[in-house]
């Protein structure tokens, strides 16, 4: 719409405003700014005259600028983060206490946690907090289940909700052997801690062997990513066999001697356990299961399982202990499978200061590789999943989108310029913007911490379509002087810089000042788009300067190879 309307609106408005300015005799000069602009223009033109006349100098400038910007991008590009979490006014935690805790012990832990944080309740001390005081809690809850405990709070001041995390962590994890998460739920994740958690899956056929490897990995992770520095760890399921379990191991030789198959033996036990489904019948128009059940009232203790009756084919009634071995032991509180194999997952949530990519490198290089080098048991595998998979997938898609954006911009310019060479010169301004975007994010981190997440990475994709505009102005004006005005190569390039330096900085400054509020002004949601704005502002700023430095020497090197100098210029 703007492209269709501006060619009619701008000339009319310009005519009206310029006539009014003449009649009012308004001053047309800005002190200091105009003097600096004229000085900068003279320096840019003088530089252009030097590089277009000396091909060796032009080549050195191009190689130097491209090498420095590429090296700076490589050295200062931060590690990747998946998505920003936002600042939701809710802190919630999932806590796994040691197995075997009864209701009385869990109730005591809940009271201790409640007493520890009671001084921070609004109902106890009022809603206001001193400058050096922790935020007040408007709501608090503690819910205990058989194997998992949930704890959470809501802050009176929504902007300080994140400060409640250490307040809850200290009393919750005071109990030895306790694992879990306490975090703000992510705006982009459903599970608690799922916004930026990494899963280390330990997979194998034997649960006890898998648990042994999981205990070793847990010790290594706790040393590399200690809880005292804000890192959190939660095993799924627990690392101990804490649920009472009765295991019955049939003796195949005794079963054969007494004419009882393993299937008959197991079905008899099912009948005395929770019932054996025989068929589905209809009673009063309703379909119900016909279930065969034994007399369970006669089994009042665990040892009674030894005396359950098994009827052989000859009619003899034998106790279970005569055909099998009954063992009272412990089992897992939860059975977890991945790809039909027993799995223990260590869910790691790094501190906010550690990017996900760095945490993944730590787990891969200093945990998984060391365990593999020491030798894993037969059949045991290690893999990263969860947000780690999402980050890798998002990065691959983003790189594909970035390459596609560059290719589309290049082809569009190739059609407009009717050449494949000049669009290539223009596309070289994109890496310069990348270095500026990295620099803009670095400057932002001097004032407030911000990770290089996927939303911030979109700023680099946006830059592809913006920064090429300055180079297009220079290349187009150069070709206009060369083809229409009959100038020489050198004069065309120098005159293009002289004529287009003002439009370049006018468009760049308007874009920069339009994006600055995203970076400079705090407020609700600013943590989501602040990084994107800093990348765009930094990329535009550096690109505007370096475009004037690299496009003229590139044109001087290439124009003589693809263009014929006009006879008038000769």
C-alpha cells in the first residue's frame, strides 16, 4: 500500500511544505549536526576517490573488512538459547522427596516450608517491601502426592516474581536427597521447567543397571552444574527403588513335573490378585466384564502369597511356594519407557546465565562422552532430548530460512539489475550487518542480561531485507551515472557516494530511532522483543558505515570486468 501511494503523496506534500518554508524564511541549518555531516561527507568522498583509483588498496579494504567482521561475529556470537521464558507472575516447583516418606513426614516438611516463608506473606507483613527486601507473596500453596510434591507462589509485585525462586528453593531442598525444579513457567512451554530443560535419557534393558549409570551421571552433573549456582536437576522416575514389591519367580522344572504351564500358573495368581477377566457379558442391557476372583480376604499379610492354591491337571492343590520362589523386595515408583525400553531421564534445568547450547555441550562433552569412554554396560544408551531436540530443530529451520531469504533477495535484485554480478556485491553487505547485530546484543548485555534466543535470531533474518537498501542506492546511482550520464567508472562511483550518502543516513536513522523504543523502554513483555530490537539497531548502524567502506572498492574491482566504459568518458 505504501509503495502504491507514496509516489503520489510525497511530491504533493513536498511542494506544499517547501513553498511554505520559503515564505516563512525558516532557518535550514542545524548547528553542529550540519557541520559534522559536511565533514563526514568530505571524508567519505575522499576515501572513495582513493580506493577506486588504487585496485590493490580496494582489494585490501574488501578483504580486511570482510575478514574482521567475520572474525568478530565468530568470536563474540553468544551461545544459543531456545525461547525467552517471559515474566509470568507465578513460581511453581515439582519436588521429588526421598522414597519411603509417609504422610506424617511429608506434613512436617510442609509445615517447615510454610514457617520458613511465612514472613514474606502479604497477609502477615503487608504488601509493601523495602528496597533491599525480598518481594511479598500474595498466594502460596503446597500439595503433596504419593511420590511428587508441588509448591508454588504468586508475587504481590508481578515484575519481581522471579525473585521468589530462591526463597522457595532454600526451604524446599533443605531435606537431604530431594530433587526437583522451582521456576517460572515459560510462556512457550506447557510442562513445569519445560521451557529450557534438557533431558539426558539413560536407556537399557535392565532397570538396576540403568539406575547405576543414572547415579553416576547425577553425581557428574551435580559437580558440573551445582544447585548453589541456580542449576536444577530432577530424575524421572526416582534414582532409588522405593516402592515395596513382591516378585514371584516360577520354577520351570517344578511346573513341568506337576503338569502346570507357566500361563496357567500366572492366570491363577491373577485371579487371586486383581481378578482374571474371562469374558464380556450382557446384564440388563449393559456390557460388563465377567471376572474370576479368588478369596482375597484370607491373605492378610505378604507371607500369605506363599500359600495361594494352585490346582494341577491331576487335581492336586499345591501352594505357590511349592512351584515358585516368592521374594519381597523393592521396585520403581514409576515405570518409564522410551522405544519400549526401560529409561531413567535426568531433567536438567541450567541457571538463567547459562545458555542451553552451553549446557548441552557440558552434558555431551563432560558427562556422556566420559561415561562412554569409561565403558557403558551392554545395551545401555545415552541420548539428549527435550528442549535440546527443539533447539537443534529450530536452529536448522532458522538457518534454512536465512539462506532462503538471502537467495530470494539475490534473485529479485538479479531481475531488477539484469545482472548476477551487482546483486552479489550488494549481498556482501549482509555479513556486515550480522557483525553489527552481534555487537548490538553485546551492548544490550552491558545494561541488562539477554540471551541469543530464537526470537532474537529473527532480527538477523529481518536485517537481510533491510541492510541491502543502502547498497542498492549506491549501485543503482553508479550505474545511472555510467549508462545515462556517460561518466567514467571512477567518477560514477565517487559521484554516487556524494549524492547518496544523505539518503542512506536519512533512511538508516529513521529506522534506528523507530526501533530504539523496543530496546530502551522497559515494560511488560520487553524481555521478549528487546533482543530482536538490539540486533536490528546494531546491524543497521554498522551496516550504514561499512556499506560506504566496502561497496565502492567492490564496484571498482568488478565494474571494469562487466561494463564497457562509455566513449564520452574515454
